C-alpha cells in the first residue's frame, strides 16, 4: 500500500484543482482517474471563465416558452421522450429554484466566489505554464430581437450593476465593429469584458495536472468505485497497487452518484448532455472571442482545434447513445452568422455536465463518513469554478479560514 495525506477521485478541472490546492498546503496527494486528466467533461465546453455567472439557468414559467420546449423542436433544449418521466422530478425542483427569491439567493451566494474565479485560474496558469491558452477578450451574448434582449437581460443586468460587474450593451453596428466577420443577425448584444476564455479547456486541465506532478504529486489510473474503508483509512485500487489516505475527495462530476449512492447519499444530481464540433473558417474570417446565440442556445468560439460549436442542453440517460440532433439544427444558423469552412471531425463529441436543481455545486464534508469530502455538481460553471472550489475545499480540509462563505455549498442543504 502507498500512503498519502489525501486522495482525489476525478482528474477533470475540479479534481486537478483540488489536488493542486491540497498540495500547496503541504499535503501528499494521489490524483486518480480511469482516464488521463482533462479528457471527459473538462474537455468539451466553451472554455469561458464567467464573471457574470451569478444568474442561473432557470425553468421557463411563461406558457409560450413551455409550449415551445414541450414540442421538443427547440435547438436550446432537446430531450428523449422516454426519459422525461425520470427527469420530471428534477425539473420540478429546478422550477422551485427559479423563483425570484431563489435567483436572488443564488446570486448572493455565487457572486463572491465568481469574483475570484479568474484570479484563481491565473495562479495555476502562471505556475503551470498555461498562460498561452488564456485570452482577456471577454465574450459576447447576442440577441436576434430587441424584445428578446429586453426580456432576457433585465434582471441579469440589474444584478451586474449591484455587484459592480462591467458590461456593455451593443447595437448591430457596434457588434460589427467588435467582430467584423459576424453577419448582422443580432439586433442587440451584451459584451462582458471581465470574463476570460481559453483556446483549449482540456489543454488547460492537462497543464494543471502536469504542474501537480512536477510538484511531486502522484497521478494514477484507477477505479473510484473500488473506494473502501479499512482501519480508519480510505483505500483505492490503482495500477496494481493500493493508495490509502485519511481524506478522500469525490470530484467525479456526472459520475459522483455512482460512488455516493451505495454509501447512502441521495443528492438530486442530474446530467445535462451536450455536444461540440469543430470547423475551419472560410477564407481569412476571424473571431476574437466566444459568441453566444441566445435564441438558439449555442456558443461559437475559436479553439486550437478550430472553431468550436457547442450545443444546447440535452436530457437523456448519461450513457445513452449520442443523439446530436441539436448540432444539425443549429448549423444553418451558425453558418449564417459566421463563415464556416470544412468540418474537422466526422462526428460531434458528446459530454455530460453534473447539475443540481439549485445550480450550485456541493463543496464540503460528507455528513456521515469522516474524511469523505465532496466537490461536484458545478453545472455549466465547472471550468469557471474548478480552481476556486478547489481552494475552498482545501481550506476546509486543512481547517483554514475559508476565503468565501462555504455555507451555500454545504452537502447538507438537500436534507
């Protein structure tokens, strides 16, 4: 057996960041995953570190919106009809978390940690030689009608003003001035200059993992489901041997409940599936920053692999075969917005986001198992918050003063 101070299960951005932050506090750490770091959920996303993520994804309350989504023809949301009875209880919890009072609570809880998200990435990126991936160009959220802009942004912009987060509202001419190769399809846009983006979220995660190993950390392939308790220590099978530690961190994202449910935990974790596909630009067309087409629920962003299109949300079993119908539906819209050239991959990549109905992650000690720590459920903000929640969890484990209030993220809030 190989003894460590802590074991971190899951080598996505959340787990790698937790491992690094524990290591910075003089803990010997084993980071364990079936795959190499940054090859699952942390690979396939828009790569944005959102400063303005204090407004959650909410359940629509207007009949017209419910009717549109119910027809299952919208590009922003797709669902397998056979899966609807299974996801319905979670959607009802999401609806309860979409009230004005719940949104206010979410914003107050999330703003402090979002204010540190970019700087916590910066600390790791500087030490891990990952700065080359980062760009401080902000991102753009485009609206195809003035009515849509006004309906969608009023509450969000009011929160931005309260928290002192910068934004600019742009008309169609100003959008073209900012991104000359975008076609004039947006009537309005909101430019968020303080959000940071990267050219490869998977590459950033791998760079952080290399830093972890260079600083003496141990990465090993292993199965998290082999976790067990022996002689007051946690034990995991890795590469033909065992790792043991008094503390273990569950940072397994959409696979967290595979481990926690047999231990008696019943967290309401759902999975939102999503897809991406890369294209070459046509001619010398250039996009400087991620662009969201709010009406159609996709992001177009320049990546090292090419121009990445990320799809909207899909509700289905986590491990069901891919059904990338949203990518096919949005392609005409994307090509009308920006001059895309040849498709790079043959098939879209599919991933899964772990989401809780109040849209906040679980970060803290498991209630019934000493030494078991939880860090999962980041939803659409996993890449944004990985380093920040990694720091928060490390401070809780080492009994330091937390840099933000951990109470809103407590594992006991779903009792």
